[in-house]
C-alpha cells in the first residue's frame, strides 16, 4: 500500500504502536523510495513510541515524521529525553 500510495503521489500516514510495527513501516518506506525515487511524498508514523535507536536514524534519513502521543511521552518520558 505504501508503494502504491507513493507511486500515485499520496502522502502516507500510518499508525504504529511499538517498535516492530514502526520497523515494518520504515522498511516499506525504504522499498517505496528505492522503487520510485524521492518524489517528495511525505511520510509519517502516528503515535510513534518505543522505537529502536537505529530506526530513529533511518526515519531521519528518509524524512519520516514522528507524530508523538502525549500520553506516551508522559509514560516513557525518559526515553524521549535520550533521543
């Protein structure tokens, strides 16, 4: 779905809770960018929390926006201070 959205010029926002789902989304964005090139599509992961540090670097490289959940910031505040 990410690839088709990117091919057709749609911005993509996907909801993820936890590191495994975020990694899957980042992988899909990487595949879309490899297939389509950088078309200026804006990608965002909604409610990102508990990410792997290497995925944060990948998100930055790919220009994926992190849409934070204020409740998660309250519960996991120390993690967000490290990042």
